[in-house]
C-alpha cells in the first residue's frame, strides 16, 4: 500500500463510525495521483466537516505526504446516492405560495 493511500485510510477510519464502509481507490495518470474516497452516507458529515474544514485539512495533509514522495496527490470524495443533496425536491414559486 502506498504512503498516501495508507495515510488516508488511517485518517478516515479514525473519523468515521462505520469503518467497514470506507473504500479508497487510487489511480495515477499524467496529472498525478487521485484518491477517491467513498464512505457510508451517515459518515459524510464527519468527513466533510462544518464548512468543509475537515475535507480541506485532509486534502492539505495529503498534498504534504505527496510532496514528500514527489507526487501530486488529490482527493475526491464520492457523494453517496440518495444523499441530502439529491433528496431535496425543487419547488416552483407557485407551489411555495400555495403552501403559505
């Protein structure tokens, strides 16, 4: 296991409740290393944090780990299907006025 993958695995499993649902895929191309993180839907808030601060911190630390090993490391967090973003139904102005 590569250093960046191992670091992300250790960090994420320390943050989430459902450690069995943590999946990390690593791909390398001409742009550098891309780590794709998938966690249980109920753990998304713990990974992203308030205003995205935890995700930003993890990305910063991954860049430091990558620089130490002469690689550019990026993190993509997969949003689970059925997440809060997809559950909200958009309403028209008429529907909102009718509800009032």
